[in-house]
C-alpha cells in the first residue's frame, strides 16, 4: 500500500478550502441577499444563516479569510495523511 505525502495532501486540501471560500464569496457578490441566504440555507439542511451573514466585509478581511481557509485545509490534509500513513500496514523486510 502506498504512502500519502503529507505536504501534497495539505496543499491539495488547503487549495480546495480556499477555492470553496472564494466560491462562497462569489455567490454572495453576484446574487441578491435573499437568494444567497436561501442557497446557503439549503446547503446546511435549513440552518438559517441570514441573521449572521455579513454583506459589508472589507477586502482585506476577505483575503484574510481565504488565507485562513487555506491554512486550516493544509493542516487538516497533512493530519489526514499522517494518520493514514500511520494506520496502513507496513511492509515486512524479511532477511530469509
């Protein structure tokens, strides 16, 4: 069984998290508020996001969110790879 590279897995999941964050921002920028709230509510099985959604976020805070999403994804991806590698059966090197 092959090993997963922790840095590569971290990069892949970090990039995915950052892309999803940017996608959420794009939905919020391109759709009316009520449509965006309905969209996000439907993704989370009816949890009402309307009262806590912010519509006037400064650009630097949005950029910080993308960076934080990437870091969180990187850490989770690297951790998943380490756990996967630690739990996989090791090859035996018999000297027979």
